[in-house]
């Protein structure tokens, strides 16, 4: 489970924010984010020991770490924040190559490009393959 923007109120640390996968010598950094406005979507008992951020600082830190320290070739953000928040993040945070967007269930026929970031979202209920 990857979610750079989820914190435990007691331990004050996040879930794992990123991983590195290697495919035929290509180093791929993968960062995870989840929807931060959980108070609008699920009962409070589900997240009473956690807090959520927008993830801007966390993604920027992960990008820096993955590019500089880990020398990845590409960075993919797997997001469950929704297309509007993902597009905003891509306009603010540099260095994410691809955002695999979720949550808002948008059917995007062609990738959306924001600055140097490619964003796709594949609808819902396996209606498209991303």
C-alpha cells in the first residue's frame, strides 16, 4: 500500500510513500497518494487515528529522493485523488512523468498533458484499460 499523504496521529509517520521497480534495467519510481478529504466520503471512525494532506510536499520530496538518490528513469504517481486534484498537482510539482489518476471516474480517451506530466484515468468498473 502506497500513500505519501496519510499519517498516523500517534506515530506521526506516513504509510510507505514510494517504491522502486526495475524492468529490464529501467528504474521506475512509483509514488502513491490517496484522497485527502476523507471527512466528506467515509465515516469518522474509519480514520480517527489518521490525518491526510494534499500531498504536494510529500510528492516533491519523493521526486527529489527518487531522481537524485535512487537515480530512477521515470516516476509514476498512482493517485486516488481525482482528476482535478491530480491536474493541479501536476501544475505545481515538477518531475512526475505519469499520473495514473483515480477517484473521480473520468473516462479520458486521450492523455491530458499538464506541463511535462501525462495524466490518464480509465473510468470505473473496468470500463477502460489504463
